[in-house]
């Protein structure tokens, strides 16, 4: 099973700051997804990246897939308290329809 | 309903008792997944259904865990003879398109 490593594990910042979180693997991803999970709720899909070098933007969130498709990053500009949550990356192993999740980055944005 | 629903939202049980967790997927979604999330951990895959069949049960941690899905809709996850290490949030998700999962709010299970 391919392992996904996410960093940092925890991140606490002030409102208005920028931040980047990372998802890495030693193997090549066929595609990669990012989810956000708020306390007491299930994860919500934010984006799927498929092509090496791909960049997708979702309002203040920018997702990048590495050229070699072994890593991905999520950059948040001007973070807001509403961005607080657990950010998870996930990978479809192919074959069986089973998403493998990283342990996530727990982000806290303080007002 | 509009989204995936799970019941109960919280369950406290004593070690050794059996528990049943229920998932109502989004209407029309053919795929259904169960994941487990322990404190400080990511999501651990348990089982996946396509219709009523389970092509992938590889994540079930022991034979105390079983799941079924009836009518291509509701699913039940049963844990027999619960142990303290079973304490976790159990998440259900449904999907119509591969890799586009919609998660429910989860059932928080506490085994005393």
C-alpha cells in the first residue's frame, strides 16, 4: 500500500496569513484528491488533480500537482477562521475503488 | 435525503457488547464505503460496496467486523464483542462517480 505523508501535522496561524501544506509519496500517483474535514463532520471533496504540473484554483485555495506526480501542495492565501479544519489528501490505488488517505494537516486560523 | 446520513451520531457501549451502525447513502448512489477515523489518525478504509456486493473487504480489521448492504441502499456495519480499541469515528460515504465521495457526519463509537 502506497503511503501518503502529509506535513505539517499541525499548523496554527493568524487570520490574513498565507500557508502551504504538503502531500508526498515515494511512488507515482495516478490522481490525487484534497478533502477538508470540519469538526463533527465528514470530509468534503475540494479538488481532484490528475495531470503532472497541474494547478487548480478554488477561490483563495491553490492546488498544485508535482511534475512527477509524486507530490502535491495546497496553498491558502489570506487565511480566514472559516478555513480551520483537517486537510486530507487521498489517492485512488487503481483496480479496487478504494481511496487511501493521509493523516492530514490540522489547520487552525485564529481571528 | 439531501446527503448521507448515519445513525446513531454517538454510541457508548460496554466492552464485549455488539453494536450496529447504520448508513443511508444518497439516493441513486451505487457505491458505498465505510471508513474508520481514530484520534489523530487519517481515514482507515474498511469496506466498499458496489450495489449489494462487497468487492473489497480488505480493510475489515478482524472477523468481529461485518457489513451488509440491502436493496442497493442502506448499509449496516456490525461490530461484535466490542473492544476498547474499536473506539473511533465510523464514517460512511457514497458515490455515483468514481473517486467523488460524499461523506456522512459519522458515528462516534466509545467502548468503555
